[in-house]
C-alpha cells in the first residue's frame, strides 16, 4: 500500500538534537545544585519519553524536584539548546522528493510544540510540513494524541498515514493512533541493525528508503 501522509518524529528522526538536549538537561541539574550526568548511554535515556519521565529515567530525580527541573531545562533549551542540532544526511532531499510526489508531510513530536515550530523555522525545514504538532506545556498529551491531532489537521484517515520514528515510544504512539510505523535505526532509541518487530512496517537505515512507501 502507498500512503498519503508521512508524520516524522523530530529528535533522532529528523535531527540529531542530542548535544542541545544533553547540555540543557545537565544545566537544569546544576541549577538545582545536583550532579550532572557524563555517561552518554545514561543521557540517551533523556530522549524519547515525555520530559517528566526523562528526568526520572536519566537522573532518578525526586518527584518533588521534577517541576523545577523541567522549568530550568525548558528555559535553557529555549535560549540555547534548540539551536545545537544537526539535520540528518539525506533528510532534506528526501522531504523535498516526497513533497514533489504530492505526499503530505508533518511533524509529530513529544518536544514542546512551540519549540518544534521554532526549530523547523530556524533550520529552514518548515516549508515541507503541513502540520507541526508537539507536546503541551503540562506534558499531558501522549504520542498517540499528537498523531491524532496531525490527522485531524490534515483530514487524513489513519489508514493512509505512517509515523516515522526512532524509539519504542514512537512505535507505541503509532499503534495507539492506528497508523503505520517505520522505524529508523540511525537515531537514539533503536540500535543500528534493529530488526523489524511486530507493529513495524519496516526498519530503515537511510531517509531515502522512505520513498518507496509513499505516492
């Protein structure tokens, strides 16, 4: 089946945002008078889940401090962290080719929606996307909720859409929203050489592999 809508996760799928994310997370810990994390493997747990869960997973942070940590993180990330990112190779060329074929493109991310919109503008990618949806301020929206918002924006049936992402949270979000899912193994969550699992249409190593799935 050929699909009409490609919904892209942001962190680890469109862009390598890890430098800005890790630096901002550690900045938040220092602001709280706590120890930053140096282990990249541990820091990688900060990417994918909702931000409250990120602080639990990465720093085992006490619940009473999570609100302050999130506030400090967002302030630092908005000021500096969001600009410390790199678009993955072949990504923009693939977006352009998909758009030329008449495919609708969107962003569906657990990153705060304002940040996602800002970043797409700063890195000159917004021209490709008909919808950019992200997390709410209270982080109450699930990945599935965000995907459903994209579908509503563009009046697309879930059977006509694919979510592309790099983590188990993306896979679960696709299942929850009833859309197809393609995993990428060049991001943060799935390891290089990831095998196709239940619920995955495919696992791709390069963005250009997406071209065969869309009209």
